[in-house]
């Protein structure tokens, strides 16, 4: 990915996109990919109950969340993968995994708000966070930069995760709005699906014991 694809450019251009969409009334929901359609999936039939909550705009993070859910279900959990926009109640679960795609250096609003709104309950159980973005696709050496997206959520909510997963996302132009596509073109972001499902599964497997699964 181009060296021009710096954090500052993402923040400036991404901020413009978010503002423009708000002004135009073209919220994320208006442009979304088919993957966004099904916002709740149940996997596995184990004793432990795990909730996986995601925030997405284009649908990319749904695939990441489902891969995490699949791996945890293989390790003996009953897993519900749910969009933050459904406002799932975390109280009945033994452990929670929460993650988001990124826009201009931030998690999506609904998932960030969900973490803050449920912080008291989340602090009582093991919670892991994950982020899917293009910086991880372009330059994995910028892990600290990507980690900072998650650190903001930790700071705001006071929820301390037992693990943090940082994953490459996608740039699939057809799944983004006109404005988002224009921003990604300006960023010279390479096109493709950079999600590494083996790496996502490996992180989930490594995190499973910290979530109380064997
Ligand atoms: C307007 C816009 C702003 C973005 N800002 C960032 C950013 O600041 N950092 C980053 O690494 N990726 C950024 N991305 C890339 C997305 O996080 C990436 O495409 C991700 O896979 C999207 O997943 P989602 O649609 O499920 O949120 C941005 C994408 C768009 C369209």
C-alpha cells in the first residue's frame, strides 16, 4: 500500500467521509453489502455461552466475527454472533468478544456505544477485543497505530480485555458507499479482501482459554 496511506490522511479523509454522509443523510446502512443482512448467528452447542458482538459498515467485520465464533464453537462454546446495532444484553453470557472495522481511526459508533453502555456487566466477565482495518493489510509493522484504535475504547469504557486481535480487513469498492470509495481511491488503498481467516482462527484459539474455554 502507498506510503501516502498514513494515519493522518485516513483521519482527515475519513472524517470528511463521515461528515459528508451525516450531512447527506446517507448513513452506513444505506449502502451496505448483503453480508450485513443477517445480523445474528448461533454456532456450537457447548456449555459455555459466548457472545461475539461486531460493528461494521461494509460487511467485512461480519466475516471476521463469524470466524472467531466458529473457532470458539469448536472449542466447546455455544456462540452467538450479533451486530451491536441489535443491542444484545451481555448478562447471560460467560464471556464476550467485541470488535469493529475502522473509520478515520475509530471503531463504528454503535459498537463503541455498546461497550460503554454495557461496561459494568462486561467488567465482570472475560472480554476480548478485535479490530479489522486496512492499516493491518498494508503495513502490519504499524500494529501500535492499530492498537491505538482499540486503546481508545478501553480508555473510554474502562473495560480491560483479556486479549486483543488486530486483523487486516478489505477494500472491496462495491461494498462501500460512493464517498467511501472516493476516499479509499484518494488514499490509493489497494483493492482486495485481505482477511486472513487462518490468522483470525489462530487468535481465537489462543484467546479461548483466557475466555474460560478449554
Ligand atoms: C472512510 C473510510 C475510513 C477508513 N479509515 C481507516 C483508518 O483510519 N485506519 C485503517 O486502518 N483503516 C481505515 N479504513 C479501512 C476499513 O477499516 C477497512 O476497509 C475495513 O475492512 C472495513 O470493515 P467494516 O466495513 O466491516 O467496518 C477506512 C475505510 C473507509 C471507507
